[in-house]
């Protein structure tokens, strides 16, 4: 019996279709891993509700209401098992001849996780296995000419697909839209296609497809955007909620007390209280909160609290230290001035400059989803002619900058761009070798955090430097020493590296006890924290 929606007469709820979805799960599928491995799958309440919603609501022509579904839920709540079952339903029970069903993700290994759960479900059911042929990366049903495959992340090879169903796993870590776009457009020929996006919260990179989908799903859920074909299911803690409160854990983990163990979350929470990096991981993976960095080093709330405007006119002819971090020929290069406080109670002040090759800008905007073009237009970053960084332009601009400010030293990583270093020395600059290992970077990296946390630095309003601060990640050695980790960062951090190098030289040049002995007690505590 179909029940017509009281909200919108275009849609009806077909209880028989909803029941059919539930029965497929509980009749044919089993748990593959964990304490219930081998037992028949009984859907938990949130999964049951989702399946009924997804398969029960119909359009006037009898096809499904929903064409896309977005599920965002903390780890270990059973979303992989749920989506493996949906993929098999689309393959075996959806009445679609020649159905093409795919599992996709940022890489093949991730895509294979849901697929392998589904494949094992087929192998462990006598009826399903009698109808299908199972291979390493595909399951085929000869009687309907249907197949289910796990995919690589190469979008260009997906353009000829005719998808009936797509399971896109962990879309939060997907930076680019190419794979999503290729698979989404591949569903247009299907009578009632279904694209399921499953994820736990990721890095709040406003330029990534992962964040874009998360933002869209929230707006649909909140009614800001009206998209009746999009089903949005999100379990996440609000920013203002106490991440240490067990009531919050229970609210946002729909399988709390079943497969999400309270004892395990308490242990993770205790670790997070001791480590800023662990705190971000806890909030992201167990509370489903989008965070600024994977392994937090610079809290962006703290950064923004120090982001008052810096007036270059007030700093003219003031002494400063200038960190220079030269990129590879096609990336961003940074030159960051750091002005130590000359009097008690004054702040350290930061003035950054950036360069990027002009010919690469549009390609990088499209590929990286970073607004280099806007930053260039607004004067925050300078584009040099050609497709590689023109170091002669950087040399000339540094000379111009030196006319305005008293540059005491220019620390530079000695392995990079020997020619420019030699030229700067010839121009009269005091170029100082500054290696980017633990020994050199540890003290100023910790000191930068202390200055930020104690509010004793003004970092300015440059959005490029802020973006790099949000990308910042650190490596730590066995002795607890820190250094910036470009390989772990979410994107470019050159400006922060240059700032840390400048701070390192400023610290070396300070007479012992000058700026630091009068630091507020909070600052001293934070210096020893790291």
C-alpha cells in the first residue's frame, strides 16, 4: 500500500518497497567482521530508518524519489556494511537489467573496502553466490548482465560508464571534483540511478569537493537548499558542544553502545586531552566535526585572534628578520618579514610577500581549488611572467622591500636556489644558512605557538598566509622535537616555514633575557607545553 506524502503530493511512500529493502538485508546478508562475523545482519535503528527512507519514497512514475544520498557519521558506526548491502541490492534486487554498480574513492584501496565487504557477503550466502561470479575486483550476475566493480581514482577512464549505482566512500578526503563529476554524469542514462556518498568529517578546506558536498548536504538538511532528490543524513557535534561530554558522544554516534564502545571513546578522549593533534583527530573521527588540520598545530581560532592588520608605514625602517622559503620552480615562494618588539608590551609583527608563476595560475585554481587568481587580483600574491618562478623578480622585489625596512638577516635553506642566495649576498644582504631539520626548527616552531597562544604576535590579514597556517602540520622525533612537515601538510606551508626561520634567527640574535624574560606566565607555560 502506497502512502501519499502530506508534505508534497508529488511523492508517495511505498511501504512494500521499503520492506523489500529491509528484507533483502536481513534475509541474504551477514556480518563479515568483528564480534558478529557470520551472523545474519540485523539493521540497527538508524540504518533501518535510512533504508526505508531511501527505497520507500517514490515519484509519480514509480521510480525512486532520491537520486543521491549523503551519509556523514563518525567512524565505526557501520556505514561500510550499510553501503555494501545497498550496492548488492542495486545489483541483485532493483529490477535493473544490465545494472552497472561501482565503488569509488580517492584511491583504489579505499574503494575496495566497501566492495570487499559486499563480495564476502555474496560468497557467504548460498543463493547470492549461485547467481553471481565473484572476482578480485568485480561481482557479475550473468542472468541480468549486471556487474559490481571497485574502481581506481583515474577519472578519465570513467567517462564511458553507464552507472546505475555508485558508492563513493570517504568523499571528505577527495580534493578534486573530476572523479565525482565523471561518475555523476555517468548516471544520467539510468532510469532511477542512485549515488551514495559515505564519509566521516574531513579537513575544512573550502576549496575541496569533500567540503563542498558536506556544505551542500547540510544546507539541504536544514532546508536552505531545496533538492528533493538528495537525501542527507548527518550525525555530528556542533562546534559549541563539549567534545569531552559522553552525552555528546552518544548523540552523534548512532551505534553507540553497539559497535561504538564507550570505553574505547573514553580512552581516545583522555589521549586527546593531552595532545592538540590527538584532539583534532578525536573530534573529526569520533564526533564528526570538520577541522582545519588533520594533525592540529595552529588552531585557526587562535590565529584569527592574532590577525589584526599590520601597517607597513608604521614599520618603515624598523629592524626585522626576513625568512625566505623558495619553492620549486612551479609553486609558491615566500618572503616573510618578522619585526621583533622594540619596547616592553609591544607585539611581534609579520609582513609576508608571495610569488607564483603566472602561466600556472588558472590550471592550479582548477586543479587545487585554491583562489590564486583572486589573491593576485587583490594584491596578496604576485604573479611572475612565464611558467616557472622568476627569481630575478624576487631578487628585485627584495631589494625594493629593503629600501623600506631594515633587514638584519635573511635565513635561507642552503640546499635550495644557490644562485639567488649568492646574488642576495652580492646585493649586501646578510644571508644566513638555516636548515629545515629538527635541530634548527624545533625551538622557533614551539616559540611561534607560544607567541600565538599568549597573544604576543600580530600576523596580519594576508589570506595566503592564513591559508598556509591552516595547512600547517608538524613532524616530531623521538625526543619530542618539532619541525614543519610539508609532506604531511594539506597544502602549501611555505609562508609559515619562512616565518619560523625568521623567528629562529631573531631568537638567536636576542640578548638572553630581553624579550623573553618578561613574557606573561601563560606564555611561559605554553612554551614548555610543546
